[in-house]
C-alpha cells in the first residue's frame, strides 16, 4: 500500500493538483496554523489498512502545491504506514538504507500496519464455505505469510517512535521484535502465529519484551505456550488497561493483573479472577450471561454481548427472560448501556407483532432502570441491508473497531462521573 512513498507508480492527478493550488492562491493571508488545519480537515484522521492508500494519494498531491504545504504535509505522509505485501515493505526499507542514518522518516512513523487482513471483503457465506473446505482437506483455512518476508523486525527497529502496531495474517512473528518498540501504546494482532524463538533458524531470544507504555492489547492469534505466558503478562505490559482476548487457548491468561484492566473483551468464559477488577466495559463472546452473573464487577458501565460467530447460527442470550434481566440489574447497579448482537435485531424486527411487542416491553423496562439498550448493527450501511449470509467482512469487524471506540467513550464517561461527584 505504501509503494508510492518509495516510488510513485503513477503521476499525481493534474486537475486535483490545480484545484489544491487554486485553493492556496485564494488563501494567501491565512496563518500557517489555519492552513495546516485545512489540510487536516480534508481527510479521515483515523488510518486503516483500507483507507491509507487514498489518504496517502491526497497528501502527496498537497505536498506538490507549494513549498509551504510540502513542509506542512511531509510529516503526515510518514506518520501512518501500511504494507499489505512483502515487496512494498522491502522497497521502503531499501529507501531507508539508501538515505542512511540521517533519514528523518522512520522517526515520524506513529502507526504501522503490516500484513493482509484475511477474508476482507468476503461474504460470511464464503468464509464459512472456505472453512468447511479447509477442514475437509485437512489444511489451514488461513494462509499466512512469514513476518520475516516483510522485514518486520527491521521496520520496528527503525521506526523507534512507533505507538501503534497492527499485524495481520503473518506467521512466525518473533516476540523479541517487540523489544524495539518501547514507545508502543497499542498492539493489535489478527490471525498471526506468535513464537518466542525461530526453530527454523535456531534463533533464541536473548531478551524478552517489556512494553512499559502498552495500554491496548488486542489479540486473535495462535501462541505457543511460552509466548502466550510472555505476551499476556503484567510484567510484559504493566500499564495495560484495555484487553481484547480472542485466542483459542485452553484458559484465560493467568498472569494478567485484573486490578488495572478497565475494558475487557473475552471470547471464553468470564474469568472469576476479574470479579473485583475495576471494569468499566465488558464485552462477552461465547459465554452465556447467566453463568457469568455471579462474577461480574459492580463497576461496569457498558455491557456488550456478541453472537457466537458471524459464520454460525446465533442463539439469543435470553436476556428477554425477566428473571435474568432482574438479576443482571441487581448485579450491575451502575450499568448505563446494554449493547446487543444481531440475533436481537432479528427479534426486534420479527414479522410477528407479539414478538416485537415483547422486545419493546423489555427495552422499556431497561429504560425505566436508566439503561440505554443499543441494537448493534453493521457500520457499513450497504452491508447492513444485505442478507446475513451476503454481508461481507469489513476491517472494522475484523479488528472490532466498535469495542475500541466504546473503550474510549466509557473512560470519558467514568471521568465525567468522577468530576460530577467532586
């Protein structure tokens, strides 16, 4: 995706460049701060694998408008990088090598995305069919590329101010790579294989990673036992507050310190060790709520429930059962929002009026308790209109952007509560 940073494959669009130049000519007296703000307001500030190519093209055009705009735009060009295939990563590393140690670009990188989001754009029906074929043929359903092919270790070492690292669809991601990322605030791992040492090269790590500033850890990956214990440890990440644990492992990580985690997403049973955690947001997958009720912390402000899987027939969580609802209300006296999965949308919009009335009455009961009920729908409007099997996997769903946004919002919600209490 970033090959154009190294060697643009096509010239900038001339009309777009002229339009940008005309804009500047009409604003000759604006202070630099306002010109910078005009630039920032013209593109999405939140980078993703999918949006970065377009975003880079826009910034590249701006950089050609004038010397002033070039100076304003250049730091933004390299702040967020994405490499979806090894060749583009190699081109960027080669350009760094050619410029030498004085190259300022690596120090400007704050977000790095490496790898390929598998199944991105596939329908849920296609995903399910692919998984079934892979099972019948006794092969992996996800093809991973070696992390070494991307030069991941070198990328992280050179970009020593990196704050957010996203890796997807890679195998043999070596934990010692993270030792270079001492400024890292967020680590997002999707369908990767994480190992402590490379058995193919007999490379043994001399130093295990300690990430003192890491606050956000989101994992959907395969770990060997040693790397699992290392990554999910309060020694490795002493500042971690937001944890999204979606690894098919035998147990929830026992070395995580619950006393610091404020936002948790878990694919397995809710761990009883978190019953006294200061949780503000809890996101439950594949865990019947009734079995978790005795262990839920009373501090929770937002509870989010998820269906088992977009590729499996979902079973409603039976919260419409008034006994379960009453027990949940007693267990979570501070609850302000209850987020429900797609299975509830089917009930809410059921052809039978009696079912719709039942759900509406249940929602009204929560409203009287002061709790807002949210039926979570797909963020993409076109995707939302499709039949469930025809909906496609988006990057937001693959990395669970809604959980990340809820985590930010619930922290602000808690801050406002504290300020109101004096």
